[in-house]
C-alpha cells in the first residue's frame, strides 16, 4: 500500500494518555512533521470515545495505563465502535509482557516510551500505511514462539489478554466487583480469572496476587 499522507493531506492523530505533559510533548513532536497533525487528545476512555466521535482520526496513540483503566480496554472498545481506526500502544511497560496482548486486543503496534522519537514516527507511518509495528526484538520473539522454539521469559506472558487486563486492574487497586462492572462481566467470572492467574503465576493467595499486580503496574522500565 502506498503511503497516503502528505503536507496536503495530513494524517489526523489522537493522543490518549492520562498525563498532560506527555500529551503536550507528543503534540509538539508530531506537529513538526509535514505529513502528521496531532489534533485531539484525551485522558481516559470516555473522553477518547467522545473525541473520536466528534472528529474521525487516522490513528490513535494510546498509553496502556490510563486513569483507573487499562489501555487494552480502550483498544477493545475502539475495535467495536471504530473498527477502521488503527491504534499504536505507547507504554512504559515491558513489551515482552504486554505487546502480544495488545495485538490480540486489536492494536496495530506496540512501542516502549524509552525508544527514540524517530522510531515512534517510523512506527506511526508504518501503521498508517497498513502494516503492523513491533520492535525487531519483539518481532523475533513472537516468530520463535509461533514456531515453538522459545518459551516465554515471564509467566505473565502466558496470561490471556483478559487475564492480563484483570491483573492490571487489580494492580490499580480495584476490587472484584469494580473489575466486573468495568469489564461488564459477572463477579463469578472475575473470580475465575483471578484463580487462573494465581495458578499460572504460582501464587498461593489473594494477597500475593494483589502485591504482584501492584508491583507489575507500578514498575517502570528505565
């Protein structure tokens, strides 16, 4: 597919991040480019849905950790409401844990925030051209996994996308009933997911699960 954007027809970009300073920095970076225009921003899922309904975008840049929510939830919501909108996940969280889940949820790419700005711009243009984007390391890891030649380095990577989202919400301090309401699932279903997570992560109790989840969510890649 030929790249469809230029100075005469700029790609409209929406930035979704719960930190205003990150959104401002992204706007400054993107709007220096002749073929890209960061025109809208949102801090949470509800704002993002409302903003995209008001102004259709060509790509959304989404942080995986939003205020009291997971970016994976936003990806799934957008897949249902705006199936033609490609999403690039930009996150401080380890790609070896979240990238595959993000793609399964419907994202078109995953990029860690410590990467150089030119890599971000390259990833955006690749996705706008209709391709997927992953780092070379993650691309190789996923190919080896598909071929059965590599086991995951982290047991978290063996969680399903829904289990990973439940774990993330536990790490944000949400209880079972809150998670059930947010994900539109029954309390029994969430409890079942928690039991599966504990089994896969070799955790003995709910307290261990909570501590593990908090450490995972609060971890930052330097």
